[in-house]
C-alpha cells in the first residue's frame, strides 16, 4: 500500500511540474494584466447590478439553483493513470484502492476549493434577494461541499468494473444529484437542502459498492480530462499532445491578400505567417474579444477609455515578435530585399491588423446604453495610439533590438 501511495505522490509531483511549465507560458505579464482588469471590471459591474435588485424575485432562486448545479460540475476526478498501467500495475490490482483513495482526496481538495470560490461569488446575490441568517449561510456552504463530494464519488464509481457500463446513469447523476440538493436549498430551506445533500451522498455510497477498477474506463476518463487541460493550454501555446487537423481555409486567402502589399515578398511572408501562426493570431484574437467584452460592459467613461487603449497596446506588442520570426531561417534572406523594406512591409501588416482590432474594440465601447460620446473619445484616442505604435514605438523597438545584436 505504501508503494501505491508513493506512486501517486510521484505522479502528482510530475503533474504539477508539467502544469507549471505551461502556466508560465499562459500566465505571462500581458495575460495577467488582462485578467486583472477583466476580474476588476466584472466585480465592478456585479457590484453595480446588485443594488438594482429587490427581494424575492421570482427568477432569483432558479438562477441560484442553476449556479450551484453548474459549479458542482467543475473539478473532475484526477487519477493520473497512464496507458501502460494495466500491464505493469495488474499484479497490484487489489492495492489500487489505496491509490484511487489518494486520487479521490486530491481531487476533492481541488474541487472543494472551486466550490467554495463559486459559493462566495453567488453569496452577495443570494443575500440581496433572500433573507439568510448566519446558520443558513453555513448550511449553504456545507451543502455545496457535500454535493461536490457526491459528484466525485459518482465519477469514482463510473470507473469500476461493475458500474462502468452504466455511463448513461452516471451522466444523469452528475446533474440530478446536485440539482436535488440545490432545489431543496433554495425552494425550501438551506437546512432541508443540507439534509438532502447528505442523504443523497450516503445513499450513493450504500448503493454503489464493489468498486474494483475498470482499467479501460479509468484510463479513458483520465485521457479525456488531460485532453481538456491540454486544449486550454493550446489556446495560448503549442502543445504536442494536441494534434490539429491540417486543412485549407479558403477564407484566409482573401485575408492574406488584404494584408499583403503587391510584389512585396516579405509582406506576403508576414501576412501568411500571421494567419498560420496560431500562437500569435490566437492571442491577438482572444485579446480582441476580451477587450470588446470589457469595453462593452464598463459604463465608467475614463475606465472604459483606459481599457480600450490598454488592449490596443497589448495587441500591438503581441504582434511585433512576428517580425523576428524568420530571421533564423537563412533562406528567407536570399531575397534581394533590404531591411528597411522589411520594416516597411511589417509596418503595413501591423497597421492593418491593429486597425481591425481597434475598430472592433471601439465599436464595442458604445455599450448597452449606446454612448456616442464614449465612442468618439475612444475613436480619436485609438487613432492617435495607433499612429504612435505603428510609426514611433515600432521603429524605436527595432532600433533597440539592432543595438542589442
């Protein structure tokens, strides 16, 4: 049993190191700044929305039910099993229970942290629309935590020899069990909700026994979980475990032509590199969408303008490293093109891309109330910033890089 505990501890450490490697790439300085402003804006909008609500709204309890059912779905069972395990760990099949208990409690810890955070987010809304005592609030937290424990046990029994073939039942229990507790909490009382959550959790453990591991189901679950993690990381950087499909995108042909100066080979290389490099174009696209959402939601004029200008700056700075992408390839330097021409070609691409992204952000800044004054202010300042970034800042950055080399 101690060997299985050590095995899980070793795999957990390696798993953390792998996640840390990708977290460093995902949560870079620019993305952290964007997240800081995103959560700040959402918190501000949330705080401005709550005073407009009254008590006992007909839809508030149903919204809380949906929220608590939804947060129970976050935080999956992490077994860290691998494909060769059925061969090498088969003699230890009886000792796998200790390994899976470690995996369960590790997943439970992370899942409960997510559940507590989600409950804290919903609590101001619940206290605004409902009359809650201190005991009620404690029971709400306990109900959410017990529901998460029940959810993870449902995932545990779904990878057992006896119950793996009833996946339809498992998928239903993922949603029905927390829904029963949430309905009892918000449509009756938090006390009844806690009782229902405890009864359901205990009933699951009494009904589902004999949980000897089904290797095929367990490995498939872990591979699906890790694939979803890798897909998230792949939004920001290339992940070898996520293999994309190679296919022609006809819509990109027109975009490349629009971004290219005629009879300028480096202009075509930069335009094609931008479209095909999913790391750079993906970050630019996500920053644009994020900037549009924030400027659309923020009603404060000065903060809206600051956010718009900040995201335009972030988009431009994320695009500029594309200029040096082909310097390491000696064949690209066979073209009889001077460096000044290369700089001019990239400036053309930079201006066009940032013009589109800035236009979308400025249009989104009109907001729900259709504030044309805000739109005009952002439009003028964005134009000034674009001229500064594409002409002065970019050349200054290229000059600095030349001096370093």
